């Protein structure tokens, strides 16, 4: 775990080629953000990029259609916020599909919760989907 030689490094982030843990992530240098490290998960190719300044840098590095990319931030204490501009389009689709399935009112007659910030994924199924790839590479 955490073998620096097995990781491809680029100005736009680090594509993980070996498993890493939170200690290794917290030791990344240089860091663009003091409190957290950004990550992007490529769901099509089961890849994770970490350590970029902006999530879009990983999109360029991975050369993958953004429809398969989800972004977020891993904080030094290990909590994750699934927040990225890459998530906006997917969030719009998630809530449009839920509205089609359940009508204006959600399941059991309650209104569906829509995030105030469409950059943040709060849908539990989507988070579980992202985590299948994220946690295959990163031990938190």
C-alpha cells in the first residue's frame, strides 16, 4: 500500500495505481487546499485521481467523458463531501428521474429533498455507487 513508485504523477493530479490510505493522502505535498484533498472517480474505467487544484484537471488527465466522472473532497479527518462542478449534471438527472418516478410529491407523499447546492451529491444510492470505486483504491 502507498507505493509512490506505482503512482502516475502529473500537474493535474495523481492517478492511483496502488491502494492508499488517509495517512498517505494527508502527507501529499504540495497541497492546493489546506483542509482537504480533491478527488475524481472515473466510474467507466474504475480509476481515481487525487490531489488536483480543480476537479476539471482530472477530467483532462483521464481523457474520459464527464458523464462518468464524479468529484469530491476528502478531509484530513477522513470525512468526504461529494462536491464538484462535475456533479451538477448528474444531480439534475437524478432529481429529474425521481420526479418522473414519484410525481411532484416524493414517495409516501413527501416532497423530494433537492440539494441547495447542485454541486453536492446527497442521493444515497449515488454515493454508494461512487464509493464502490473510491473505496477500492482508498482506505479511510
